C-alpha cells in the first residue's frame, strides 16, 4: 500500500530525504520518478546528508552518474537522457547496485526491469502551490516490506491524511 506524503518547501523535501536515510542499507535502490523539477534532486541531497555525505550533491543530469562517500557510498544516477536500457547497463549500473552502496535513480521508472527484486519507489509531483510536493512512496520486494514500519515512522511528519 502506498504512503502518501507532502512537503511544502525544498528544505522539507531535503528533510524527508534525511529522515529516510536512516532506513537505507548497503545495496538499496531508490527509484525517483515524476515530473521534471518536482524535487528528486532535493530529496537525494537530504538523503546524502543523512548518510554522512559532506560534499555538495548536485544533479547528475549531464554527467549521468555522480558518486559520494558517506556512511554508505552513494550513487546518484539520472537516466532521463538515455535512450535504451543498454545505455544504462553500459554505465555500469549493475556494478553500482552490487557494490554495496545506495543507488538513487532519477527517472527510475524508465529502467524498472533493471531495478531488481527489492527497491523503494518515490513518485514526485507538484501540487498547486509553488513549493508544495506530493511524494508517493511504494515498496517493492521483501527487503522493503520488512522495513515498512520504519518507513511509516520516518515519514509520519509528512503523511497526508
């Protein structure tokens, strides 16, 4: 069952990412989907901060992959400009996932077949007011199903309804 969340600023979206970072484990994949400019990179900035990354986290749109060191190694991937799944494989995607870090994939729905058996999907949409974002969190696979209670607790502050 999806968890419906809302944030009212970029800082709140970052805070949500930071709160979810405590749940992340080696090998986790987080698929970020939704509208262009809806907060995906802001979320990753917060999650990376929560994982102990001290360097600035910026969009990987033109570089495709950015890496950061923290409590866990962070891979931030943007597949928006890639035309084929083979392009993602050629980036070394499978090696990233197998390396034991956390992989955040912007536009992850485009490569759903590569995401594996267990991942967290976050769908971002704008909601009326300029900085308001709706985020729909969906878990896939047993690894995330086991952490569903933790996910619900970590996101309680932002829950809709």
